[in-house]
C-alpha cells in the first residue's frame, strides 16, 4: 500500500501544492532513494540486530513517514515524508524477502512468490483507496500509517535464522560480475514495474478520466498479484534463470500494447501478469549463484536497483511535461526491452554457476 498509493495520487498532490508533473515526480524519486539507502544497509542491520528488531523498526519508520505525509503543509515537508516512507518500506521489503530466502534456501521459489503475491494484495488495495477517496490524497497515507503500526506487532514475532557461511573471497571477480549483472537486471525491472504503477494513471487519464485511471492502475497490481500466485507452482518446476528470462520475453510485447490508447489497459494488465515472477524468482537465482552470500548480495542488488525509479521517474516526468502523457508507454517499452536484453545476458553468463 505504501508504494502503490503514491502513483495514482501524483496528479492530486501536484494540484494541492501547485506544481507540475516534472516536479511532483520527485516524490517517487525520494521514496525510492530512501528505499535504496535502507536496503543497502539492511543486510548489515539484520546481521547486527536480527530480523525481529529490523522489521519492527522498519514498520515504525514507515508509519511515521505516512503520518507526516497526512499533515504536510509544504512541498519540502511532503518530500521528507515520502523519503521516510521509502526508508521504512526498503527495510521491510528486504528484511521479509531475506527472511524467506534464508529460511527456505534453494526451495524458496514458491515461498518467495507467495510473499510477493501478498505484497501485491496491498498494492491492489492502495490505488482502490485512492480512487475512492480522491481528491483527498492524504487519507490513504493515514490508513497506511495505522496499518503499519498494526503490522509492527507481527514483526516482533519473526524467527531468527542461523548465520550465513561463505568461503569465496568477497573481491572475487566472478562474484562481482554476478552481482553487477543482477544489479542491472533489477534496475530495469524496478524501473518498469514502478514506471507502470506510477505513471499508468497519468497516461490513461486523458483517455479514461482520473477515477477510472486509478482503478485501472489497481488492475495492474491485481495482474501482478495473480501472476505471482500462478508462479508459485511454476517456480517449483522451472529453474529460476529460465523463469526470469521467459517472463521478460513475454513482458515486452505486452507493454508494447500500451502504445495504442484503445487497448492500453489490456497492455498494462498483461504487463503486470508477465512481470510478476521476475523480482521474487531473481532473489532465488541470486541465492543459487551466490550461496552463503544472500545477506550481502541481495541488499546490494536491491538497493542499487531501487535507483531505477530515482533516475527514470524524473525522465518520464520531463517527457510527460514536454511531450504529453503518451510518452509514458514509449519509456516503459524501452525499459522493458533493456530488461529482456539484460536477462538474456545474465542467463548466458551464469548458466551452470554456483559461486561459494
């Protein structure tokens, strides 16, 4: 919810503070910049303080940022609030995913896809709340704050897995190249997913109206969620690298459909469906290629990857300002083509690898 309510709220936030699309897109940037910083340090935090403390702290920070968003009276204060939401979101995101990967190991494909599917349920609820409550964009953030405080109680009861053990030197060239490959893959994936979630409503509003566009954004998240439920049995049968490559190949023609306004909602829906298994299954792929290093490699790759929206959101915002909303599908199609290319290169480079 914390992530998915921001995109459909951008237009209302811009009107409230009297700013244009290129400026309001900074809210997306700072949220994911905060997430990137939090994710980068999450591996060290869970090793130092344990999963229980990190997850509880993450939810407290996210609740504080969402609450500040509801009372922000100026644009700089709103940006500060969005960065706090990002910090909490980032720590919670990597903490829960690491906990699953550490607990289930190479059998974590179905479990991590289930976790991501549940994540998707919150992403569906978020845009629906925005659509129901517009033009009041603040109330959804208040709901997120309350929900985060309630979820904090769950974080206090999570298990603590045994410490990881790895033998290969941290500076191994093969290890570094593997991590860089996953960084680039995640960069384009997160840019595509968050680009669609953040800008679909902006793209579709001139064609379908603001409220309908918000509901259609929730369908993107619904497709992403359904796709992850479908991926639970599929990931138990396919190798992680194979599933990621196949999903990337299917996502490209799907997002290309968004270039045609009349069928763009179908394109966004299919895009979400085919993107679904990429993020969780890549985490298992990392565990397979870099066993014993998930608490180091996963935070590094996820943190760098979250720079995707930090860099691409202003580019899309600038394109929308200068070229109009139809720039959105052009940007998303370009990003997805690069995602497919990266997936293919990483598939070929890591085939048969397991670096200890």
